[in-house]
């Protein structure tokens, strides 16, 4: 394993070096949080694909393939569908807004007062997303170094927190590009063909496994529909995804670069399912489906290649973890702390120009990073934590966000009602039916939509001046800050 260890250590050292290099570029809020809004199509596509394809898509995708065969691809396929829908139908408008967070978009559209409550929901989602990604380090480092779970989490989490805090989005962008290349080589070009060959080829796999392993809908229609509700819709509204859209140089890059990334996700989904199916042939009696990835890598790949593929798994986890971490810190600082601090001072929505915003955002990444590592050590059930996060996000925020983009009659009171009713319904039904039940997201979305429509129609329309300013921003005519050249912050 010495060669494999060397590959992993070099990879981790490279991530820290990228963080240090990114620190030299992140001199303003725009550079630190959204990479100066100047990524071209190649870098944008690679980083977007890297953030959406994390440990769940890699280790979990292979595990679903082990359990369900080719239909195990559906979870990652729905992620790809969500990214395609976001890129083709919404990303251009989102990029032209020139904001930093989803809550700023809601304030712009509805005229204020929606930011803090939506920020709290989004913060909870990004925090739990970062936690679940961080927990995945334990699986990979256990295979590599046989470390205790908490030590693995501390090592992996510390590296991600370090390079994220050093250079912000520039560091994360640079590391994500490396991670994208490593994942492509490790999973698609090496592990996929080797796994199929080791399993005896496609014909032998079909001979060894039941026919439903090769049925496109074998996982079940209800499961696929639930994946669409949670992951496809989740891709449309997550702060971690929107913050990458904000990095695009222009709306064309956001649209077509995201389309390329979404298409890549579909190929990655199929690859994971095929690898899992091959693992079922080779190891029919594994204790847990999630062990399929590590087992086939450890037992079937040659020295050096094994280290690269494990680095690919580590890359998948780190890209999602760092993206969720900076999103969590951005929301905590810009949507919650700054607004509450301004309200106490009697200056709601006014940014304190004199403070060092890069320094503040860096401090929040460190603070959120410590919280994420501690929660990850204490938490055991990753699937339940991730389900709670996505249920709250989709149940509480999908309707007011898409409603704001598509329906001009929606009001701030309708948006607030949708967030509150949808969120409370999801929480109540998770308590009644269980965290992994499908009822919470189904009825939570319906309740949120009903509240949004009824309250919006029962309250006065949004101020025409607010809607006019919103249309100007959607058209790309954002007010410019004299110092940074970026869009002025949203006012409440």
C-alpha cells in the first residue's frame, strides 16, 4: 500500500497548496465568495460537476447499483436532471441577479422581510449537507489507514476547512477542478472497465444476476418519484448550487456550462450503477451495500491505480463538503448574522462598509467548519441527516423560490407562509411517519403551495417599484458598487 499512500498524501498536499494559492487571489468579497464572477465554460462545468457528485453519488451510487442493479443509477440521474433543468431554464436569470445568496434573491423579489427566515432554513440544509459529506471521510480513511472514525473525520474535515478558509471560492474552484479530473480518471476511465472485466464481462454479469438487476425501473416507480422531488428540485434551489451559478462569467456560461455538467452527471450515474452491479457478482454477500465501492477498489485494483481511485472517492467527498461549507458560512454571515446585527443597530439591510468582509467570511468558514466536524463526530445516521436536510429545503423553500421566478402575483406574506407551513408540515410528518418516509415531502410541498397561493391572493400585490427593480435585475442591469464593481447588496 506504500504507493497508494503516496498518491493520497500527494493529493491532500496538493489541496492545501491550492488553498494557499487561492488566498492570494481572494482579496474582495466577490473574489472570496463567488470567484469574482468570472469563470469560463471549462472551469465552470468542471466545478459544477464536482460539487453535485459527492460521496453519496460515488459510494452511495455504487451501493445502490449493488442492491438494485442498473436502476440504482436513478438517484444520481435525478441529480443530473435537476442540474440540467436549473441550467437550461433558470441559471441565466440567477446569474444576472448579481447576488450572493438565495435569501438575497427572495428579498429582491418580494421587497424584503423574507431573508432571515429563509436564511435559517437554508443554513440548516447546508450545515447538514456539510456534515454528511464530512462523515464520509471515515469510510475512506478507514480503508486507507485503519483509523478510528473520529480521527478520520478530524483529518478530512480539517483539510477541507483549511483550504476553504484560506482562499474561499477561488481555492474551492481550483481544488474542484483537480477533483473533477481525478474522479473522471479514477471512476469512469479506470474503475468502471476494470470492474466489468473482473466480473467476467457483461454477458457473465447478466448470467449471474436476476433479470430485475437489468430492468430500467427495477428500483420502483415510487422511489424514482421521491428522488425527483428531493434531488431534482433540491438542485434547483440549494445555496451550494446557486453559489456556483454566481461564479459564471455570464449567463451563457451558466446555461451551457451547467448543461455539460448535468450531462456528465448522467454518465457518472450509469457508471456507478454498473460498478455496483459488477461488485454484486464478485461479492454477493457483503454486509452493507455501501461497502461495495471500498471492497472492489481494495481487492481488485492494482497498486497505484487503487490509490488513484481512492483519491477519486476522496475528491468526490471533498468537493461536496467544501461547497456546502462555504455555502453554510455565506448564509450564516450574510443572511443571518449581518441582518440581525443590522437590525439591532437600527440599520436593517445596510452592510457595514468599514468591516473587512473577507476576514469576516473567513472567520465564519472556520466557525462553521468546527461545528461541522463536531456534529459529524457525534452523528451516526448519515442517510437520515441528509433526508432531513433535503426535506426541509424542498418543503420549505421550493415554492417561494420558483413562485418568485415564475409568478408575479406572489407576495412576501405568501412566501413567508409557504416557508413556515411547508417547513412545519415536513417536520411534523417526519415525527409522525419517520424520517425516511415519503409522506413528509409529498404533503409538505402541497401544504407549502397551498399556503403560498392562498396568502398571496389574499394580500396586496407586491409594490410595483419592487417588481420593476426585480425586472431590471433579471435583465442584468444591476446597480454597481463603485469600489468592487459588483451588484449592491439587497436592501430589505
